[in-house]
């Protein structure tokens, strides 16, 4: 682009400094999502100035580089989860698992129980085959748990295993849920706080082989 980031007539005084933050947006007609993952060259900066005596100067940087993104083999998004729950009552958490690999995965879900099962436990089948997941594909996963202690609790990890390559992925600190014992408190706040949406995505890399 030939546009300038400086306003007309702007001047930089002696010993002053300016800082700029640039946000680059890829053009869909030039690069696609697949090539963007390996793209490292992001262009050059062309800096032109004129001194108080009207002498012109110019500086052009070498090719600027960026680190290619490494989002991980799997992306996990919490699509629905409670922020408050009654003790000893089942609560439902819904996830979306996306395959970021260039290869097909065959996933198996494993629910890891806490060492201190007096705090929280998973409910239902501990090990479930989720089937084949093609590159770029997503699958919805639903799990249930119950809290046994009041206060803010973090659920035990969920492990996803790629049975084709025997690789294990661990999803830690899935959600934090506040456990309450009194029905009155739960009913008072559940309409506003019982469900959370738009959780941040979590990217998973395989655990080191044991």
C-alpha cells in the first residue's frame, strides 16, 4: 500500500520517539488458509522522512519475518458449561473438538477421575470411542460431572487419544464451576449464571511418549 501512517505536517522532534503497532490482515485472493499456516514473509517497511532543511532520507527494512502459527493438532471449544452448580447434582458440559491436522484422527475420549473424588467426579462412561475425524472436521462431545464440595472447583482433565498413532492429548482446567449446597442460592442466580458460552479455544499438542 502507498498510504502513510503519518498525518500531514507531523514532525518528530530531536530525541523523541514514536511507536507503532501494525495489524496485518491476509488477502483471501492472494493466500488461502492452508498456505497461511506456513507463510513467514510478511513484507517490508519503507520509511521516508524530510529534515528541517528539506533534506530527504529513506530507509527500507529487509524482509520482515513472523513465526508460523503452531495451533496444535486439536482445537477444543467449550460451547456450553455451567458456572454454578448444586452439589451432588449432574451438570452437563458441551464441547466442540476440531481436527487441525493434515491427517485423519481416530479419537477416543477418556475421563480422568480426580485423586480426591470427594471434590468432583465424572458421571457416565469413562472411555468412549468418538470415531474418525477428518482434517478440518469437528465433532460435538458432551460430558457430565457432579461436584461434592462447595466453592470454586476445577474439573479433572479429559484425555483424547488418537488410536491410529497412539498419541494422547490432555485437556486440563476445562472449566471452573462454583459449587453451592443451598437450593435457594442456586435458584436465585441460575438464570443469569448457570450457563457460560464463548469460552476461549484450547489448542492441544500430543503428550510426550512415556
